């Protein structure tokens, strides 16, 4: 999904970007990037 001008975007250490609300929920379940599976300690 494309990002809109007001969207909060979170960037993981691996370089992948996600909507902040989406990646927060994902990281509560799994501590890895949903795209490349790299460890995601913070964003």
C-alpha cells in the first residue's frame, strides 16, 4: 500500500518501511521484518 502525506512511517534497521500502526502490531507478535525476516530490535 502506498503511503499518504500524513501517514506515520516506521523504518526498520534492515531499511524496509511500514505504516507505523501496522509494524507496531506485527512486532508485538514477531521480532523480525515481515519482508526479509531480519531481526528488528527497534525502528
